[in-house]
């Protein structure tokens, strides 16, 4: 790798790599020759085998970079970050018994950098061509047994105009990892462009250490106690939440997703925040309670579960790592007594707090414990997902910060979902709550998804104004929509 470098440059490179590599030994468990996968990784690995490399777990991101970009510094920065995080260069072959294990690839073997270059300056429409590349890269079928889980590409659209694309398999990545990757890539680029050393703290562990730690929990008494909690809690809920669909569910989903926008005005959002404070809950809990209530009205189920994310980085040593740490928590609720919304918030608060107190059991282990009927057409245990980011999510903390270069998101070309529906919300600086519903196009038409978003916004407005409303009495239509429906009914029956 350093054969063509001067002695001074070689020493500088060695200093950079030394500062970004080996974890502190005191945080490591003894690592076996073939480290096991974390439970969540293991589930993805077997799904990957069953579906011949499903694209559902590809995580694509792309950035439009406008300004004088030092492409050489960017490639060197990528190499440093990939060298620093073993999980970005780990493949997952199987042993003689068919059990997958982790194999870390040599960072310095093969090509100097994994970035693929595309010169689009002579293309008739460089942006359209970049979108085509983004879609093609997002559809890459990773060979998890033989290649690393990361692909990067860099397209030159014109002078000082580039697109950097990143595709990572979910087996090595989660949402928090994107902020880590963007932050470290930015820091490494700034240092490389200035011929300096990246100011990044040494890592106290690698993802394989987390996998060993998590696998080691399974035999403990506390783990078995937590597993019992999930067995009891989820055993009393509907095993499947079947939303009314426009299309018959296919045996093998395409994972293609549509998007429907949702907007909650500042006045309603402020009332929801005040209600949350009054009930000792977070805004997340209050909005989740409303979503659970809406789902109950849609499905007539009174005991249901919605999936929610949890960071999963249980130790300080794991906080700065890239990897698949995120865990899914099935948050259950019982609504058979037609409770007032304020009581629903209380129940959701208790359910979410209890779930977080038992989060050491991975979702994969919960699924295996409850043994639902195997059905590749739907996600096990939870078919609907909910998330809300606190704070001003419009600031995009995971954008690249490169000196002299303006960074913004570039359409990555594909939207996918592994659920029937996912509600993603975020608080904005102006006090509003906005977001999007990702829905399975295999099941729902755009009109149905837009209608669900409207009903959810109406539900939130109604309970924000009157938290004493019982679930069955919460209006799903606004006053204007009800008036329009009545007018249409009158005309149609006249």
C-alpha cells in the first residue's frame, strides 16, 4: 500500500493508521477464531439465504456535494474509516455445520479504496444518470459470505459538483451508524485535505466484541427473566395486525415502498407536549398511543403491538461504533375497555418503560421464543413500525461537513420497507411535527396511505383538544371532511 510513498509520507500514514486501529484491550472479551454473529445479524443472515439475497436490507444514502472537492482526500478518508471499523470489512461465511461466523477482511489487501468513480460530465443529463447509478447501486445483491457490506461510488456531474453514494447492508449498519460514518468521514477528509491526522478518539471495542458480549448474555439468570417478560407480554396480544389492504398479500414481498406525508400544526403539537408533561410521558409516548388507537380503530383489534426502535448500544465502548446495534421493541397495549385517551397515554408509557427495562433480549430471540408461524410475506410479531425523533430533526446531523463544500441529500433512487407500514415523525424548529408514512405498495394504494395520514392527524388534533375522549369517540375525519361527506351523501340520496 505504501510502496510509492516517500519515507516521510509513509511515516505519516502509519501514524494515522495507528491512531485509528486497535481497540483498548481491557474492553475486549477474548475473541475466538470464528466470532459468532450477533443475534440480530444471524436472523438477517438466514433471511438473506432464504430470499437469495433480498434487497430489503440494503441501506442506501447519497450526498450532493457542491464545491471544490478533493477527491483524493475523500478516497483516503474512506479508507481510514473502513480500516478503523472492522464491521465495514467483515464478511459472513458459514462453517461446516452451516452456522455463519464473522471473518474480518484485511483492510490493506486488494484495491486501495472501495470508491467506484463515474465521470458524468459528458452525459446529456448528468443528474438523471447519477439517479440511474444510485438506483443500480441500491439494487446491489451483497454476497455476505465473500464481500464486505459496504459499497461507495462517486459521480462527477461537473466542475465542483459531485454525488457520493453509499450502500451498506443492514447486517453491519443501523440509523445511528450513519451519523457516526458521516462524522468520521468528515473529520478524516478535513485532516487528509490538510495533510494532518484525524482527531478521532481510539475505539475501545469493535462490533465483534459486542456480538460476543450479547451472545454471552443468553445463559444468565437476568436474561431468562427478561425473556419471560416478553413471553408473557406478547402472548396476550394479537399475533398478526392485519390492516385493511387494497391488494392481496403476495407470498413473497417486493419490499417496494410508497411515501405519504403527514403534518401536525404547531398548536396541536404544543397541546400534545403539554399533555405529555401532564401525564409524565414523552411526546414519543403520546404520539405512539394515538397511533396504536388509530390502528385499533382500523383493525378492530384491542390487544396489539407496534414495533419501536431502541439504540441498543448498551455500553459506553459501543457508542462510537458502526454496526447493527438497533433493537426492535414490540410495544403492546390493551384497549378492550374503550379507555379515554389520557389513560391510553398512561398505558403506553408503562408499556414502553417496561420494554426498555427488558431490552437486552434481541428481537430475534423473542421471535424464536414465541415461534410464530413462519411467513416470509410479513414481518414476524410486528407488522407496523413507529418512530419519532425528538429535537429539530431538520438539521440533518448525518450530513457530511467538508470544508468549502455544501452537502445535501441526493435521492438514493429506492424506497423500501420490511413492514406493512412505518410511521416516521420528527419535531421541527417551528414547533410542528412532520414526517412520512412508508407503506408496502404490495398492499396499499397511495390514496389509502394518504387517508391513514389524514386520519392520524385528525386523531391527534381531537385528543390534543380533549384528552378525555374515549377511543371509540375520537373522530377520524375533520369537521370539514365530515361536512363534505354529508353533502355528498345528501346529493347521492336525493
